[in-house]
């Protein structure tokens, strides 16, 4: 969701909020690879399905037909990871931790 990223002046490679919302919903998702930052948040091919061509999309659709249980497992793993690491509670804790007296500022804290 590059539109949301532009509003907050984030690089295009930064995953937008819908990436995390889809994962939290328990739905499998294809993710257009326009940078490798998504790999900092989800494991490619295990929690999220990357693509960068129409051929990749066609393969993913075929895979949902041929391997529905594996696609469901990918969605479950993404949901578990999102709940464990990527909720607003996690982000708020990171902000509060960064604001504590003597805390070292981390530009990558999220």
C-alpha cells in the first residue's frame, strides 16, 4: 500500500499497514516485491507469498488449488507472527521504550 507510505513519507519498500492487517486477519497474501524490507517483518514463502511478475501470480493461484492446506498454513504462520510482533501494542511499547530516560534511540524501532 504505497499510497499510505507516501502520506507518511516512508520509502516505497516499507510495508504499508494493510500488509499487517491482512496477516492479522488470517488471510494468505501475495506481496509485490519492490524492496527487501518485507523480509524484516515476515519470512518470504513461509508467512507471505512474494511476487514480482504476472507469472508469479499465476503460480500462486495454481498453488492455492493444488496445495490449499499449505496456503492455509502460510496464512496461519503470518497471523501468529503478526500477533506476536506487529500489533499497535508492540509499536506503542517500542515508542515508550525509546522515550525512557537514557534509552538509546533506534531509528529502526517499530
